[in-house]
């Protein structure tokens, strides 16, 4: 939280499920926020909650809305959600008011037109899509179109807009939340920040802080967390450079400016690219080659390459943040090109080339910034799988950032190729900043805006004028995310421990990552297969027999 505060973030969105330790984790978060002069708010995840649980939602809120760390808008306690259309918000408000005397400011992730008695709405769809939560395929709905739909339905009510850098997920049948698709991302992070500076939304939400499973994390890999199987495509793929790119945009958003140029105080190059061209074939060893074990398909699982892979381009992207004009040169393998970049923020790209990736900023004959990325582009399958995650680097280079032991525990599970669960780019020496900002809204002062960031899976920022929360991944177990939250808060409150040695994973003090992947409490959670995937634990009603284990051999 200390680093988040330095970056201008005012609050963390705490997305929660229904695990028995939820209140313990929330206690830690609220205490840490109070200690560090930050704010937090609860975001209820309706992958776990039911819309019939208005009383339970209200009871949870009543435990925290009077805490000093609670984010408030115009004296009202801010609360959000992931999904939840149909929740009885009036019951929630009335019970919390009766219990605590505190009014709520509710900005949930309901669909357009489902406002009800909410104070505003949050739009989670931060990527170009087909209108049905997948990559464009004939039908293309831009993020800006989503903004327009929400804003038209809301009228003068506050709108919380999404900002996200990437989306790629590749879970096979080795886990109970199999899903395999991408959204076209490429230069989205840069384009979207330029959009939101002119959008005039009241709030912004950065998606996400640490959803490694969907590859849209902007927080550090080194942040302690438990591996749910994502390390296969997250290892050696840092993203904190995206935070650096966003910083001047956050300052501009807070100030109500439509350009970040005045807030660029140092020359920087931020670059990113995928580790392989998209036509590399990995079918022989990939982890998503087994067909779905049921006549009824899941809408999220695809065999082989992730759905939407063809919407991505084989390019290396660079954003230049310059105090003065300069010449930016990108060298990707055998490809090389120079660009005349103006002062301020600008974006450039070059066709991806196999081999080393180098970047330079020159003014006249003087080299201002120059360096070669730690990550090469290769024409082969990294660890045998299709990896459509992005590698993000910067010039000047930032601190090394690597997964710790717990973040690699499921690395080899289901891998066909021989690949060591070891970071190869060095151990992290510092954590990157977190950013999240907000826009003008009722109850907030009109002079400035704020940023929020969620610890467990999303990032938010709050300002007297603008608010931005983010959600935890919809398919990532809430328990894991809450553990991440607690560990990160503890990390902020005490000196960080030394990097783990290679022997650390051999002496775990907690259950393995697979042992805590998912607790199944109702048969609906495992439809349509109606069997328990590896790593699932049955905790259904007393007297109801546990379902059979799925055969994924």
C-alpha cells in the first residue's frame, strides 16, 4: 500500500468470495489501509455470491463501513461488485443503514439498463470483443462502444469505465476452471489511456493488479501469491512497465487534462511483445489439447490455440514518453526501423523478428537510452505451450521481477515438455507501483481526481473527482486471491524477506497450490461435466454423496 500511495493511488478494491477466512483477510486489508493512509472498499464477486444473498452482503458490509480505512464518497461507503444483476440493493442499503447508520454509494458491475437503485454502474469489458465475452469474430464491439452504451443508459448517473492492458488465458483440463481464449490487446493499453482522458467518466477501474491467470496483471510477479496453474505462461513475463507508462496518464486524469505530456518528467521507453509468433505450432505438447469431457461444451474452453489468437498481430510495441523530441529505433531480430517521436507520449511498432529485441532513443548523435531486452522472441513453443502473454520491459530498465516459490508451485503440472519451474531473468529486488484513478462524481470534490488499486486481482484509484476500482479474476479461486491480498499487505508493513532459495519449495508451510484450488459446495459449480476436476474438494450438503472424479488421463 505504501508503494501504491506513492503512485497516487487512494484506495484498493477488495474483491471477495465466500470462503471461511474472508473476514480475516478483510481485517488485514482494512487495518493496513488505516495504517498507511489509504482506503479500501469491498467488491462482491458473484461467481461465488448469489443474487439472493442480499442479507449476507449487507452483513459483510456492516462489519467494515465504519472502519477508518473504508473509502467514502460524500460520506457514503463505496461498494462495488463483479456481476450480480438482480441483487436487491434496497435491502442491502436498509440493513447497513439500520446496523451502522452509514449510507452506501453502490457502483456494481451490472449490465447497461440494470441500474435499479444503484448510484452508478461499472463496466468490466475492457477489451474489444464480439458482444458475448469473446474475441471479435465477424462482430466487433470496441471498448468505446461499451462506454457509450453504459453512459447512455446511465444518463447523469456516475459511470466507472474499465482500463486494461491485455487478456490471455490458457487453462487446460488439469484445473476445474478450464478456459482458453484471448482478446485482441496489442497496443490497447496506450490507446485506452488516451481514450479515457477524454471520456469524462466519473470513475476508472484498472483491470487488474494481479490476475495472472488472465494475463492482465500490472503488479509485480514477485508479489507473494499462490500459483493456480498460470505460472506456465506468467513465468519470466513481467508487466510493471505498464504501470510506468500509465503514471503520467494518471496524473493527467487527476488534473482533468486530456493529454499526459505535461506530466512526463523523464525520458522513458516502454516496450512489449509476445514471446513467439502466433503461427508457431505447439499441438504436440500443449496443455489444451484434450477435448472437453462432456457432450455439452463449455463456452470458455477451446482445444489448441486460444480462441481469438488470430486477432493478435505479430508486432513489437513501444510507447515513448519523452521530455523532448527524439529518434526511437526498434530492432527485432533482423528487422529494424527508426521513428521520429515528438515530445510527450507516442506509440510505435515494428514487425516481430525472431532473436534479440533492442531499443534506443537518440537526439542528434547522442544516445539517450539504449538497451537489449532480457527476453528474446523465439520460433518455438515456450515450455511446450501456446503462450500469448506479453513481456513488458522499460528503458531505463526497472528492477528485476520474478515469481517466488509459491507462484511456481503448479508450473510443471500437466506439462508435456521438459521445462524447469525456475525464473530465468533474475529475482525481483523491488515491487512496482500500483495505479488506479477516478473521475468526477457526486459527493467528490470537483478540484481533483483519484486512483484506486485492488491488491488481490485488480487495481483501482480514487480521487476527489474520479474513482477507479478493479475486480479479481472471475475464474480464479477467491481463496487464493485473498491469500495474495494478506501476503501483500504484510509485505507493505514489514521489511521484505530475502528472495527464496531453490530449496524453499521443499518445505512448504501451507497446503500445496493444487490442494487449495477450489472448494465445490453445490453440483451446479461443476456442470456440465458433473465430476470433480483434479484439485477440487467436495464440501456439499451433509448427506449428499460427493461426485465422481473426472477422468482427465
